[in-house]
C-alpha cells in the first residue's frame, strides 16, 4: 500500500524500495506489479522492468492490461515482433481496445508492414471515434507515405466529432502544406493557435508554410520575418521559431540588409542554446560558417550535429566541404572516413526511400459505388 501510494504521487524511488520489501505478496497483486514495472521503466531500468512485465503477463494471462503493458515496453525496446506476438491473442480474440490496436499499428509500421498498420489503426478509430490521438497517428502515417489527401479526409472525419481539437487542425495544416495549399494550411494553423495558444508547434507549422511560400520573394519574406519576430515575442523560448527566423534571414542573404546574416547567426545560436540537440540549427550554423570561410567553426558545428544524429547527411556534406579545404593530416584522415560514411548513408537512404514509396494509402469507393461506376463505363 505504501508503494502504490508513493507511485501515484510520482515518488518512484520510494515506491521501488517499498515494492522490493513487500516480498512474495508483490506477485499476488497484478496492479502492484504493473506499478513497480512502470517505476523501474521511468527510472531507466528497462531490463528489470521488462522482467517484471514478463512475469506479470505469465502469471495473469487473463488480464488484458498485463499483455498490453508488456507489449508497450517491448515496443519501447524496439522488439517490435515480440510486441506483436504479445498482443496477438488480444487481436485474434476481438477483445482489443483502441489503445491495443494503436500500439499494434505502431509496431507493424516499425516492421515496415504498412498494410497491417493501417488496418489496425483504422479499426482503432472505428472502436473509439472520439479519440483525437488516433486521427493524428493516421495523419503521421499519411505524411510518411505521401498520402496527403487520404490523411486530410480522415482528419475531416475526426473534426466532425471533435471540432475544437487544436491538434487535428495542426495535423491537417501540415498535410495541406505538403500539397502546397498554403492558404488552407495557414488557416488551420491559425485555428490551432486560437484554440490552444500554448501550442507553440502550430506557430511553427504556420511559419514553415510561410517559409516555403515566400522565400523566393523578398517583399513577402520581409513580411514573414516580421510575423516570425511577432511570434518570438509571444513565445521567446521556442527554439523552433528562432531557428525559422535564422533560416529565413540566411535565405535573404545580403538583400535582407547589412545585419541580416549576423542576425541569422544570432538566432541560430539562440536555437542551439535553447535546445543543444537541435540538429537542424547546428546544420544551419555549419553552412553559414562554411560560407564565411570559418572552416574550423563549420566543422565543429557539423561534428556536434553528428553527435546527436549520426545519420545526418547534411552535417556530413558540410563536414566534407570544410575538411577538403584543410591540409592538416588528421583532417585528411577524417575526410576519408566521412566520404566512406556518406557512401554507406546514401545506400541506406535509397533502401529507406524504397520502403516509404512501397505503400501509398488510397481511398477506394464502396463495392456498390464501384459497381455502379463500372456499369456506367461498360
């Protein structure tokens, strides 16, 4: 009882001590085992948490949540096939709830089995049509597989049931932006911001659309700069907004005024300070330093980006460009390694792109509609 009380109040260290002192009684109480496993996972002891959840599922196979909790930690541990195997009895029995189906969808997609991922997620939406998160997950699948119209149609269905869900407008705006329908995208981003002013990502999405639309037009890009500065005034701690302003100022170049590039560098540095692992900002700084012939600074920014994302091709490109202009022996050695790394990355990227393009989501009319259409064609 003490352990459960500590766990409910978020005191996992104290909860774990009490769970460990409870002896054999722990294994007779499934809710306690689940709480114990959750605390272990929250504190980073994944292996011990996995052992607890495996014991829980083995001792109480009749409890749906036992299987679900085990599948969650298996998924988080990237054991996707094992997660599906754990959920399979629930999926086969028809007892799977929306959360179970959603988790299965994520595992299927991680295994590149998109048809099963879509089928599971659609079944989850049917079983819980008011669950906003399910529609957003569907939108993510559509974004990954260039199926923007299908995603918009599904989000529209969600909005009919949840007309004040800010995240749905944000998801639809991102889908519209991919189709270059910027007016609709900005309208959705504005609605998301109005419904949830604290949702900084909607401002980010709106400015992404603005950036894509106006970066070739100086007059319009000046308006976008002003809009971004206004957003930063409202959200000064948004690393995304500082980054977008830096990117837009850097794209303006000398045309933006004598202080434009200095402002761009300053904004990118703020973004990195707010979020040190923000790879895109490091990449932007690396490019600007490279253009100014600050080769050591550019290489350092690229190396920092690669620390956070070893597969960042942009950082590899910039680092190769900086190292090529150096005569230091250690830089020549690193250059050779980076060229080899880039070759491997390009091959991997081709395989990844092929998987993404393998499946595209399409809407098929109901059988009766298809029959009528075929009769008319005949």
